[in-house]
């Protein structure tokens, strides 16, 4: 079964073609960084306009790269139904519905976070995680610890009380006035931390450890810590390069430590409840962070030294938004002949427990 999938929930205009044997024929991601960098984050009106401009080109390029024929080779059309920014989602949904209706192909609207969570079932084959697994979704709009018991049943064990980890990375990157890389502000922060010039500055006060021992996240205090330090110094212009680097590294360590603590609480919870979790999945844009990946490997080895727990990350390019994950997730529904009507609507605020 071959699907053409469209994703436009945030600022990337994406189209991909994937089939039920896990073959990825094409994966087009058209970024909008140049448009949003001056604002320091996604500017919704520009994002909608740019999706409108780019969507036909993304679809055309996905078809060209795949060498497939839309009418003959594509069996179904999928799109991101939610959660996400309504105006942005509607561009992708309308493109998908029109294609499906005109070509009389079946249609499936996909949950964006379910797609982030199921990506390793596509990419880690044949060593993919087995249910039930714990998944930590770390992205621009969410920070969730989920217990996945099947492809369409997820229980939220922890969520954020304020902002997402991705947003926090974006804010710190902006506070430190870093230039975005082609992968955006979070990636810029990671690259800045990894550069070796500038020794750690001993005068940075220790970062807070919010909600210790609780199954809940909080990142606002971490980025506020950075903000306050800069204010006390009288502005970013008064910070030396080594102070900036120490702040960035301190933030990255504190954010990842916070994730680790919650993951361990989740694993202990499953142990107490006799839920036989053998796999951990980490996905979403922030899971492309190399420091996070290394720390998580070490953290799970500490927790379970006989390594019977598997840890899976999608490849970095499929951690950030893409339409491959949307196509893959839709395939479970296409194969079950559980498709949507052409008049289906968006669900911009869709809880993953309500699939
Ligand atoms: P959601 O999936 O919650 O709807 P989104 O789709 O906007 O949000 P993703 O594309 O999954 O989010 O992830 C984008 C986020 O990941 C941004 O906040 C970005 O800064 C962050 N990010 C990307 N690469 C890295 C990195 N290497 N280190 C840290 N953060 C990163
Ligand atoms: Fe996303």
C-alpha cells in the first residue's frame, strides 16, 4: 500500500511517499527559517502564506523524486489533522482532500504526535520497539512521557506544566543571540555548546531542578534562569564568549537532566505497576540533539545494567517534522480500511489519548 502524505502543522511544508513495506520513495521538507528567524520564532501569518506558496511545489517534487505516477501508483492520501496551528494545518488538509477527492483515493487524517511516536516502527526495523513501550516526545509544541500500548493507544504519564522543551531551547538560543543553523534555533544552541573555544565559566549560578520526584515537566524556570543571569550582567553585550558558552551548556545539561529524571520515574512507575516495558523511544525535534542521545544511552545503562531495555531514536532527519512519519502512521489505518470522509475537519487541539 503506497501513500502520499502531507504535513504542514507548524513551519515546514512537507510531502512524502512511503509504502507498507517501509520503502521511502521521497521525503520533501521545505523549511521557512529565513522567514521566521527575524521574529525569533514561528510567525503564524507568514507561515500560512508560505505553506500556500510552497505546497504545490512540495507535492510535485515528492512525486518527481519517487518516479511514481499519482493516479496509477498511489493508493491513498494522508495529511496531518492536528494538533498544530489551525491556519497551517488547513493548507495541508485542503491539498490532501482535493487530491483524494479528485482522484477518488481513500483519505486518512493523522495525529501529529502519534506520528512522531511511531516513527521508530518504520526506521528501526527489524529491531523496532515492541509494545508496551515508553516514549518521550520532545518537540517544539510538546513534552510528553507516554505509555504506548498499541499503535493507537497512548496514556500520558507526564506533560509540561508550562512550556515545551523545544520552545525553551528556542528562547535560550534567542536570548544568547545565536544565528540559526539551517535546522533552526535549537540546533544552533546545540552546535554552540559543542564548539570547544571558551572554557566553562565558574560564575554561572546552578540551574534549578523543577518538580523533582514528580511525573511532570517544567522548562520555564530553566530559560528564566538564563534570562535573569543576562539581566544581572546588564545585558547580553556584557557577557564574554565563555560566559555565553557556560550558560548555554548549563541550560542544555539541566534540560536533558530534567528529561532523564522523568524518564526514570516513568520506568519505575511501570515496574511498580507490573507493566512489562522493554523499550524506550525518544522522538520529536529535540531528539535530534546528539548530547541528549549520548546522555540517554548512559542513563539507561545505569538504570538497567544488563541492557535488556532497548533505546530507540529515529534518525535525526525524521525527528523534526516530516511527512514520512505521517504516511507511515496512516498506513495502519489504510490497511484496516479505517479511512476518513472527504468532509473531515481539523483537530488543532487533539489530545493523543483521544485517538
Ligand atoms: P510539535 O511536534 O510539538 O507539534 P513541532 O512540530 O514544531 O512541534 P518539531 O519539528 O518536532 O516540533 O521540533 C522542533 C523543535 O525541536 C524546535 O523547538 C527546535 O528548536 C527543536 N530542535 C531541533 N533540533 C534540535 C537540536 N539539535 N537540539 C535541541 N532542540 C532542537
Ligand atoms: Fe512535530
